[in-house]
C-alpha cells in the first residue's frame, strides 16, 4: 500500500470515528459535514473526496456493520474453531457475540440512534434467516415438527435474539458466554419456565 492509500485509509477512519462520536452526542439528523470535518481534523474537501454525502458515509458504516453482524453464527463458529468443537447452539451464539464485541461501541451508537431503523431491519432479516435455517434442521430431527408454524417460531426467536443483543451491548458485567447462556436458556426452556412462572 502506497503513502496516498494510507492517507485515504487514515482519513476515512478519522471521518468515521468523528461521525460516530457526533451521532452519539447529537443524533444523526443533527450532524453536519462541517461538524465531521472539524472533529476529524480534515477539511471539507477531504470529506467530499472520500464521501459524496453524510448519507453515503452513514450507509458505508451501516453496510460494514451489517456484514460483520450477519456472518452466519454456525459459519463464524467453524471459522473460529476449525477443529470442529463448535457443536451446539450455545457455541454458535457465543461465537456470534464474540464477533460483535469487537464493535460494541459502534453497535451501541447505531442501535440507539433513531436513524438506525435500516440497521435494525438488516440485522433482523439476517438473524431470522439463520433462525429459520436452524429450525428447519431441527424439525427434520424432531417428532413434533408441525406443532407451531415455523415462521411464527422464527419471528419469536428473532425478536428475543435482537432484544438480548441490544441489552447485552449496554452491559459491562456480562460476557459473551453469559449472554449466550441467557439467550439459549430463554429459547430452549421457553419464556414461562425461564421466568419461573410455571
């Protein structure tokens, strides 16, 4: 990579960092290019050389974040442990959360800004696709395959998955293992039993 390429990478990183800080402080809709340029310590021309607009910058961050999040947990688990000791749902979810933890700050900022509806929808679609795949696999090995509609189950599990992720991102006291255990317990034992209401 030559010096010019390194400058581009560095300035894009500074612009993204500044933008995320500003979203956290005053919300996406209130951030201006002038704000970003001042915070990133670049001039407006540098900003426009890298991005055509704030929306383009926002969508690049959303797309990068979504790609990182929507790695299929089973695939991420196999990549993290090629020897194959990733054998169950807990391992897959723990690996998925470990992958998320490297971008906890960015996810918190984006999830908590009202403009992040698109990110929420992308994540929901990706998680639901994964859940549907897991449900289809489990139904092939189950005697009670037709008790509930598979799409209804996928929606319920996806909702719980998203809520647990959003909660976990704001926690300091819970590790990936803790959050994965909680999620698997709620899903596998059912809501009533998990809440101790049975």
